[in-house]
């Protein structure tokens, strides 16, 4: 690996420049499905590289949404061959080829449910702060019996006035950021 660009907090993806001596170099990008997908113009399917029909992004989202609603975390992976270069620029992350997804299930610890019950008995109010996708957070909270009525995303939090923020923080159960 020659260069790693990590502005994940801004772009929700990470790219590396893979240098293969005497062969083609590659940019490999992984991260949030929407963030990576927005950088792709092609998809690799059954050994062929096909142009993405931008009007058909619903098919991709249907598959990913089903997985996240089941509590699975999903990352997209894309790449593109590049000429020899020693640095990776943000503008290089364009016209990528969507390769696929990395999906994993990070089950709550077996002790989580009993720990939450003990906290409830002590009248401790539980709040959830996570970087997971909203649907993953909902799934995990439901599995553990955590209230999911009052949930805000980071974007929704940023739009609140200071007064609204104080009111919501009293009732907030989960924050997805």
C-alpha cells in the first residue's frame, strides 16, 4: 500500500492506493454504501464490468436495506485501475467500479440483556449513541428491548435549535450519527 486517504468522518469511506510492481495500480475504496455507490459509474457482475443505470439504484438499496433491517452492518467495496501514481487525491475517487459488499453481524453480547435489566431495576435511563446505520441501530435496540420511539440521526440533531436540542435530549433514546 502506497497511500491511505482517511477522511472517513467527512466522506464515510476510506481509500487506499495499491501499487503492484510491474503491473497496474488500483484505488480500492470501502465504506458507507451510499457514499461509495455515489462514486461508482460501473458495477462488476459475473466477471463483466457494466455501466450503472443511475435510475435503478433502488435494486441495490432493496438488498442492502433488508440486510441492515436484520441488524447486519454493510460496507460497499469499489475499485478502479489507475496509472502509476504515488499519491491519492479525493478527485481520484470517481468512476469507480462497485465490486460488492462486506456484510457482518455484530450481535449484542450475551450479557447485554441482563445488564440492561439491572439498569432498569436501578431506574437508570439508557441512552444509545452509535455510529451504526439507523436501521441497524433499530434492530439491535429492539433485540435488547430498548425503546426506539425517540430516535434522532446526527443530521437531524444538527438541524435542531438549542432549545429543541435540550427538549429532545430529555426524551432521546438512540442517536445514530
